[in-house]
């Protein structure tokens, strides 16, 4: 068994709590859930609406993957958290699916929650695998 690696990605989003952008062990990379914050200015207001927030979260995750020399093609599982599940589920899905190749979707769980950090509507975390 190899040691756990803790990654902070230069240029990645500013963490909203004490955590690493990702941890890695035995070829698996666990990306911390990302918020829809601007990676260049975490004081900017969040994007308006679930579509824009989903895009920002996915783009933040891509920044972290890129910093680890990985892509969305390496993602094996996602967890999505929504504060307005019934209202936002369909639009979030329409936005999310655009990031992956057809027929190459990772396993996924989507959960309705009562609140998220920074007042976000959506948070997504991922598990990737190095080949």
C-alpha cells in the first residue's frame, strides 16, 4: 500500500474550509467537493442560477484534474449535492452531461441537502483513477 498524497493545485479555487484539493492513494484520486466560486477571485458573487453554478463547479473540478494531469475521462464516480433538488435537478443534469463523452458517464449519486457552504446551490466531488 502506498502513502497518501495530499494535493493543492496552483491556480485552483481557494478552499472554503480546511482541506486539500485532492488526495491520492493506490492510483485513486479523491477530489474534494467544489463550490461555484471564481478561482481567480473567491470574493466575487456566485454565478446566478443552477446552470451557471453547475458550469463553474465543473470548470473548477477540471482545473484540479488538469493540475493532476488527469481529465474527466479518468473520473469513475461523482457525488452531487443540491439545495433545491426538485427545482434544479433537471437543469443540473442537462448541464452536467455536456461535460462527458456520450456513453462514458461516471457512476453518480445526487443528494438533496438543506444547505451548502457559501450559499451555493450545487457542490460536486469526484473520484478519478490513474491508468
